[in-house]
């Protein structure tokens, strides 16, 4: 068979296959088989040496013409197939915005947030104003204006995270009480919620990061009875009229006299367990009458004005309200726990 006849068969066969190819992968395989380095046309070119010298130019020209014709046809087919594949991909990836979708899962408020919001509602209803302050606090506000000077033994009980000698992570939200008394004149009625830090060991009732809400009232003729009445109203708002509370004498440098307030253990309901250390009670409040020395350091006449202050542990309130046995559950971020509180 002559080279011309062979070229005709190659072009006819390639044209028929081009009409049938349905993808770029099949087209690439055809291009390699016909036009590649080891393809059919390349084999014909290599065979030119066996032809008489006078025939080689004409046959070579026919082979190159066939190559150009096949290349053009294959390029046209490639453009057509690429457009087809691109259109198919766009259709496959299209999003039907009218198609109903599953309802996405939504988060739930953290138990501490729920309790904090409830407390804010409780105390603002009694005429308190909400103030917030920095978590990185000066020693002057965190300790000295709270009647805890440098080298005071009470500083050891705070287990403080020091940034430097004069800057700390606040151990309570009481610094906002000092800031308020320094910048305002009585009457003062404020609550100060926020995050606090102490170097406590992690267990069922303690954490190095926790939340408090401090309260302060300064006015004329404020007494311990006002403190007791305010905290009783708070307890009844949170847990109803049958909640059990207990006031115990205590000591804080910034209050005199001072008292601890306990609530019935949320885990055992007073029977005794590891959470309450078999006492049946969980401490949630420290309170007392503002120490006159604190009033004087903040520029308030302690002979004319008196006041009371209290600090509420929000984690313990949340545990009491939601029956959470271990404080560590509040920080593990388990959505199953929070989803139960909706």
C-alpha cells in the first residue's frame, strides 16, 4: 500500500473517531496515537528514508499536510469538548436556592451567662446600676483600696496572678467598687459582673478562671438589715420562696462586720456529698458592711455614709440552678450539656 493510501486511511479513521469521542481524555489518547512521537504519522515520516530520493519531497509534504489537517480538527474537537465539560460541571455544582435545607443546629447560652443575665435583671429591678471594668487591674485598685496593703496576709489567700509588681489579673470584681467610689458621690448602688482569676487547683468546685458579680451600696443610714434584705430578695428571685440560705460570720479586709452566705448543695440537696464536702451547703456569697477605712481611702465621709458589699460566685449559682455536679463541666464546651438548658 502506498504512503498516499495509508495517509488516506489514517485521516478517514481519525475523522471517524473524532466524531465519536465524548471527552477530553479520549481525545488526548487519539492525539497521542496519531500525532505523538510514536504515532502513526511519525512512523510514516521515519519511513521516508526507504523511498526514492525524488519521491521524498512530495510524500513529506503530504504527511505534513495531513498532520496540519488532523491537528486543526483535533483542536476544534478539544475546544468543543472543553466547553461541554465546563457546562456539565457548572450544572453539577449549581445550588438550588429554593431547595429546602435541614434546619442548622444553633448554639445555646452558657449557664453562667444565663445566671449573669438573671442576676442583672434582679438587681437592676432593685435600682442597681451595672458597671464593668478591666480584667487586668492595678494593684492599687485590686488590693490597696480594698484595705489590703502590700505584705498584708490576706494577699496570700488571693493566690494572685501577677503580671508585674503593680499589675495583676484581678482576683475579684471589687476594684470597680473602688473606682466607683472615687468618681461618684453617694448614693451609690452598683453591681459589677465579670471574669476573675486566682491560682486555684481545678476540682469540682474551684477553677483558676471564674465569674463573680460584686454589689455595692453606699448611702446614709445603710445597715446590716439592708444587706440581709437585699440578699434575701436576691435568693427568692433566683430560687423561689423556699430556698434555704445560711449566714455565717466571716472576715474580709474590706468589710466589717462580714458574713458568708451559703445555699443548699445543688448535688445532694443538703444530704452531704463530695461537692459540698459532706456539709450539705455550698458557699456562694461573701458579704458585709463596707469597712470605714475603705470609704475614707475613696474620699467618702465614713461618719456620714455607710454601705454594704457582696460578691456572688456565678458558677456556684449555675450549678445550684441546673443541678450540675462538677464545675469542670462548665468549661468543657460539651454541646450536649448546654443543649439541655434551652
